[in-house]
């Protein structure tokens, strides 16, 4: 079942947030600054801290991401990574009845993510800065817990598999190391904002 369907079933308000990192990739120089690209035909590893924003949740969750990739050539990489939740996304709603009594319900979502994608990048002229575009498949798995102020609770699971896309910016220190930040949309109701480090072997 999609996460959005679960949220709608629980009757929580939908709050849609879509933030895209804009880069002038279309105007970037095709060759970029001159570097020895022989090291790019190989493996890489990356680690990142990611914030995930879910429609209908007031507080975002965070996850740590670990993964690796292989550079087919200097402008195309295939990658896969796994994200494990560090802090749940959370939403609180207070419902007041006609008898002037109220109940507070709290919903928590513990989300994990598995991605496989292709990534291409371009430099911004003769600089170490550039832009990234990602396209692939993402699998989301989550555990949802709903509790009230009386101490009772209920739980369930959600999952979604579908196409993902993303945009990002990066800065390269040298031929092996770079830092990056980006926005990804692994689902119609989940967006992630990620900052990380990559090392090429």
C-alpha cells in the first residue's frame, strides 16, 4: 500500500512540500576543467545524511545513507544505496469532540529506502563545481505507529516501489573526492534532501 493511502485512511492533513535544487546544468561547459579521467572508470563509495519529508507529517525524519557505484565513463555512473532511519517522521493532531473533550493522536513513520539509479553530471565551466541528474528505481519500507494520550496505540507497515528522480550540486576536491547535496523524489508523497561525501577508488 502506498504511504499516501495510509495517511488518507488515518485522516491526517496533507501538507505537500516540493523543493528542487536548481543548477545551470544546461549551460555548463561540455568538457569542464581538464583532469585525468582515467580514474573515473571504476568503483566509488558514498555516505550521506538525508532528511525525508512525507506528505501529512509536520516533522521530517532523518536517515543515514550508504552505497556504492561504478563509473561507466566520466559522465555516467550506475549506483545503489540503502538509507536507514535515524529519526522518525512525526505528526500530531488534536481532535475536540462536542462535549469539550479532546484527544491527541501522534503518528510516527520509521522509513527505510533502497535505491538503484543512473547518474550523470556536468561541470559549471572551468570550475570544480557541477550539477547532477539521477533517474532510477526506489523501494520504500516503513513502520507506522499511531498512539493517543490515553496510552493506546496501533501499528502497521507501508511500502512503495517506483521510479525516482533527483537533482543535485557537487564540488570536487580532486579526482577521487567530492561532496554533494541534492533533492530526490522516490515517491509521489515522499521527498528527500541529502548531503554527502563520495570517494572514487
